[in-house]
């Protein structure tokens, strides 16, 4: 299956993205907001901001927020959300997580939600997060994940994700995040146990990514042949309609720059 750039994938998805991920909004954002302990003088960078869910949620509690993303289509949706919500302390910028166009020590908080699994290099991304954070700055992360020490589940889930969305790179396990954050010189102060709180239906999930024809058949076949450990981990259930119900897992972490 050929890869597709995240920019191309999300320009395609932009107009219906909000409806797709609304269910994630409350759970992940509340955890990130609680852990961030926002102050009125905080300067926030939201990496891979998409349609601005996280940037706009932080805005009322801080001085200002910059949302950065590779997809101009997603940023256009973010601007529309900003106008609809009457928020005036957020700005948007196009750019990549692996090469953040900001000076060293610019921000007191960096956030990133449901996006690192698209990044080309997690070490490069985390190195950039550390560079743009001020000393004692907080990094708040939430992303889909695979369980620790389950290589078969890990391989199956990442293969299915890449079949459905060719811009998918890899979901990491919580332990891998812990190690990557510490290796980048960020001190992990909170790491949420994975929870299966992203309930989905296969047909709907594929439609929203523009996954049709042979590509959709390949994903359906992978679900039909899912190993028992994946069925258990992701609560995969075939429905009488032939569709599948399942639930992806989420990891969330807070890390501090010394
Ligand atoms: C699933 S959306 C998440 C958007 C948002 N963070 C949220 O919580 O709703 C993933 C976003 O990551 C962006 N993205 C993917 N790779 C990127 C990269 N290397 N640098 C910046 N943005 C990227 C995509 O364009 C897309 O808007």
C-alpha cells in the first residue's frame, strides 16, 4: 500500500473532521487541561492542531495560543471554528512538527493530541518540543496507542491503520512514549493507563478517511482475520449488519522540561 502525506490526507478530510472526532473531545481534552495547570500568562503551542480542538479549548485559560499544522485545509476549518467561538487570542500557522518555526524557549506549554502517529520522526518532534519550551515548561500529549508488550496486537493495529489511512506512521505503546520522552530530555510526571474509550464502527471509520474499494476490502479482511489478542484488546465485535464495532486505546502523558 503506497504512503500518502499527512498534508494530502487531511486536506481531503478537513471538511468532515470535526464530526468524526467530537467523541474524543471531552475525555482527552479534560485530562490535558487538568494536567496543564494553565496560568493567565501561559504561551501555548498546539502542534498538529487540525481544526483547532485543543488550541481553542486552552485559549480561555492562557495568554495566547499558536496552532500549527501541515494541512491548510484543516487550518481553514480551525479559523472558522475560532470565528464561531469568538476567540481572539489564537493564531494559526502552517508548518511541520519535526521543524517548528519558532525560536528556542518561546512557549510555556506545548500540546499535541491525536497526531504523533502521523509524524515521520518522534525523536525529531520531541527534540523540537524541548527546544521551543521554556525551562520548566509543560508538554501535554494524547494519542491513540497500542498496548505494552503485545507485539502481535501492535503489528496488527498499525497495519490496519496504515491500510485505512496511508498517512499513518505508527501508534506507540505507553512504555515507548515514556522512553521516547525521557530520551528527549523531558521528565515524565504523569502517564495515563491506556483506556479503550474511542468507540467506532468500521464502515463509518473507513468512509471518513475516504477509504473505499480494494483498500476498504483489505481493511475488512484484516478485521475478519484479527488475532484473538487484538479482538480482546480492542473489543472487536462483528455486527448482524456485517459491520464491526471496536474501540481504539488512548494514551496521555505530561512531561516537563528541566
Ligand atoms: C487526527 S488530526 C488531530 C488534530 C487535532 N490535534 C485534534 O486534536 O483534533 C491530525 C493532524 O495532524 C496533522 N499532521 C500530521 N502530520 C503532521 C506533521 N508532521 N506536522 C504537523 N502537523 C501534522 C494533520 O494535518 C492533522 O490535522
